C-alpha cells in the first residue's frame, strides 16, 4: 500500500533539470517493532529459491536486493534478539540447523546491485544497473501515456523527493512507537510525525470521522474534497513493481494516480534513494509519501491469483490483511496535519481487481478497523482521528457493497459509472 499528501505546483519557469542524488543512504530499521512475523517475511524474500518464478516475482524489480540489504543492516546493528530471530527464521525456511553465512549474503547483495532485470526486458540492453532509466527511456515498449506523464515530472518534481518525505512502515507497532523513537538514528524519517503526535496524541482526537462513499474515478475524487483540506489517498499499489503497469499504459487506480500526479517519481526515489536500487512494500506495512502533487499512501493486498504478488498467500490471509489495514490507518493518523480535524482520508476497494480479493471482505475489514476503539474514555473510534473518510470507486457493484457495509455513510453516486480496465503487458 502507498499513501500520499499534497503540495503546490512549481511554475514552468522554475523547471529544474532531473536531479538524482543517488547514494548509499542509510536504511532505518525499527528493531523494537519487529517480531518473528516481520523477520520471517524479510527472510522469505531474501532467501527465495533461484528459480524462474522467483526471478520474475522476487528478482526482476529488486525485492530480494532490498531484503538482503535489510538483513545486512540488521547484522550491523547487532541486536541479539533480532539476530536470533533472523537465524531462527532462516533455519525454518531452509529446513536446516546451520546458521547464515553472512559473507555469502554480502556477496549476493553486491552482485544484485550491478543488474536490473526489468531494464533488460524493457530497453533490450544488457540490463546493467542504471539509476532512473524508467523516467528517461524512449523504449517503444513504453506506452505514450507514461511518456507524456513523465514530462510533468520534469516540470513539477525535477528535484525529486527528500528522504524524510519517503516513509517505510513495517507494521502498526512501529507507528505507535514513533513518539518514543530515537530520532537521531540514521535514516529515521518521522521527526515531523514525532513532534505532531506528541503535541496532538492520536488517542485524544475527537473529530467528526464521517464516512462517505463517492462513486468517481480517483483523479476526479481528490478535487471534490473542499479546498484547503489535507487529503491522504490510498494507492492500491503493486508491492513488487513500482507503479504497477504504469509504463505499459494500464488504467487501474495506481497507474491513474501516476498519470495525474508525481507519485511515480516518489516510487522511483524509493527505489534509487531509499532502497538502493530495488523495490518492495513490507508485507504487513505501507509506504507513506509526503507532499505528492496530488498525493498518496501505498499498500497492497495479497494476490489471490498467485500470479502477480511478491508475498505468498499466508495460512490466514484475512488476519494478515487486517494487519495491513491497521498499519494503513495508523500511518494516516501519524501523518495528519495537527489534530486531523482538517484531514480527509481517501480509501477504496483495494485488491479487488487483478488480485481477486472479495469486495465484501475488504469492506468489512475496513469497517472493523475504522470502528475499532480509539479512546474508551472519550467513546471514540479510529475514524474520529480524521474529519472524513471516503471510499472511492467507479464501479457500481463495489459502491453498492461498501454502501451495504457502511450503512450510515453518506453517498454520492455517478450517473454513469466508468469501468476500470487492467492494462496488459505487451508481448516482447
């Protein structure tokens, strides 16, 4: 999942040249928030088999590269509890009693930094690592829509995003711990949220928390929000492929946001600035992007078709998805302006398209999370951390399901719903 918030556009005469500033930036690891579940998720990807399926699912967009780097960071931190969990998860994954050979981990990571398998497929070159090729390449495989959208990135976001605008949350516990975290640790991106959460504790917020259902396309819905409001948008993100099928011209929710905002540059900055050449969204977490010109939080559901997703379907997918949604809502709360009384959170039927999740189950999980207790003394629920929470979809069927689930929600239906299409990757 990915989420974002808004900023003013640069005028044309302020247009900068593309600035990359790619360095081996520090990767922040919230050790106190990580348990066996999160460590197992990292180990599962870092030590995935080297077969054709994993080359496509794990290696093509650099997820293994990111997870190997996280393991090396954990090794350097030398937290005894965490390293014991890493060894335990590794041994369970490999069905062995042997420990990790850390020299091999370093060597495999070093090798992975020299290649980009996706670049090889798109540009028909040798696939050698090259930062930001996605927003420069004129490959004929890339659709005209993203090529036009990339021109706006030069105008409005040529300098890219700052590291502190690109947040990585592994779970909701990490977010709950922000007020108490050591903000001097390299890579910590939540100094702003830490100050705000101390000044306006989430559990003390008592906002309207109105639920609204809007039948619209996402690029239209964000402009239906009253002027001057903070808008936080849920991006139905591809957890392994930044921007999903953006480069191929797809028109589902994430790609549509990329055509109508600078979200794609943010995702590229995650790849090249935050993750040192790879990409992934934590299995139980989200990416939160500040100051997108119309903006977003990125998250992903499990792929029930088993064809596109980075992570394998767990034994209890509903419980794992509930954890994702909890992290999503917490991320929006932590990054709301002030006490959240000016904040609109825009959600929707995530994972119910190509990933084939059941719309009614997704709606019910959101319903449970938003109506779960925030503060018993004040009789408030999680939704009361915001002014309004909107569910947006252009699908008449999905709107009806959300309407049936959120019985007291206000609703605005479109006269003629527009069906979304999933783009297809062209043959190569």
